[in-house]
């Protein structure tokens, strides 16, 4: 019998389907096929130089929002947890804000999507206590007459006086709705989302968040100066290892450049530092070796290809 073969439309092809016969681990995302590499980097202005503190490789088909908390958990496990974690809009959601807060970190970043209608009263305009689980006065200073947890225990509800709400001048734009009773339902995630939508409009938040753009220089350095734009390896484990080495190389280079700069400074009496000069020569040789090794990346490919990457690691 004749068999008809038809090409599937793009929308019918799963994002985690085989993208390349040479790399069965590669998936497809909004930036194309392959992988995404998450980087966490220090950003304190008082640091002599910034370092990459954690990395994470994930499939291109995975949402950035699903990578934020796992990355933060890795930082916590490594005892490198930041007080603030600066991220872009793709990494932020109400759920991520709450989970980061529970871990002890403030997640700083705008929310994706369009801002809410300014004419409507936001949940952020209500007053809350007890970590967002208890509703206090509304924007018109009316307190709820009854409140509690939702049936599935993942949210909260409050009921306001029907007559007071009906007479309120804000009733048309208020999220408290209902004909039989005036009720509002919320969760910590919805409250965090509303508060962040309000917060991003302030000048203080914009000042706090502008430092996040600094990591784009690190992304560019790894991609263009350390060869991440065109890797000579394939497969999740090999790519993860190669990218980890590149991140480590960038940290070492920054450290050496800082040491070289410090050693080139004269003593307080203006004399030179003979020991420092010798260290400078050694550091320079290391930089030359690193540059040589980068030019011969194919040697790295064969070294990785011959390694048994199916091992487990332990830390003493």
C-alpha cells in the first residue's frame, strides 16, 4: 500500500524533540536550538573584582522562571547566598519572589508583561500583616468582617461589610466583588506580583536594579573571548563541563589581572618590588599559556571526548 509522508507543522513539533543527530540532548527554545547557561556573579561595588559564584546549564526549551530558584538553592548549598539577587524580567514571577523570600533573599527584577490598568485598585494598595496572610484595612479604611484560608490551603479570603462596600466611592474599581457578600481572594504569590508591579514604577527600585546590566559584559566575555559562541563539544554533560571551565578561566583571569595591577604599584618609598616583579612575570606566563590554550581548543575537545563523564563527585 502507498504510504503518504507529510512534514509536521512547526507548532506540532515538541520543543524537547530531537534537534540534532549529533547532540540528542539539545532542545528548542525561543532563542533557537541548544542550551541556556545561567550565571550568578557578585556585584558589590567594594569588591576589587567580581567573580562568577554559580552556574547552571539547562535546555533551551525550559523557561527562565523555572531556573531562578534552583540557582538560588545551589548558592545556598554552597554557602554563597546573596541578600539580593538581581535578575531580569524573564526570571521573575510572584511565586519566585515568595520562594526567594522564604529562603532569605530578596529577588530584584521587574515582572514580564504589561503593567495593570492604573484605574483599577491594586491588591498592593490593601494593608496586610503576618507575611501577607492577614488582611487589614482596605484603601477606604474598611476592615474585613471575616477572613480565613481557602479550602486548598494555598490562598486566603476576606469578606467586607456589604453596605459599607456599596456606599464606597471606590467600589467600581475595587477587586472586592460579589452580590451576596463582598469577598476578595488572594495568595502570597498574587500579593507579591501586585506589590512588585507597583514597586517597579518607583525611582528607588530603578536605582536598585540598574546594577543588573553589568553581568551582560560577563556574558559577552564568555561567549566571544572564551569561545562559548562555538563549542567543539556536544551533549549536556560535556557542554556543562566545558562551560564550567570557561567560567573558572574568567575568574582566574580577573584575579590575575587584579594581582598584576597591585604588584605593579611601587612601595610607599617609591622603590620597586623584586619579589613582586618575579610574580608578575609568572602571572604573565600563565596568561600567555591561557591564550595559547584557547587558540588550541580542539585539544580540549579530544581531552573531553576521552573522559568518562558518567562519574559522581564528592566533596570532603
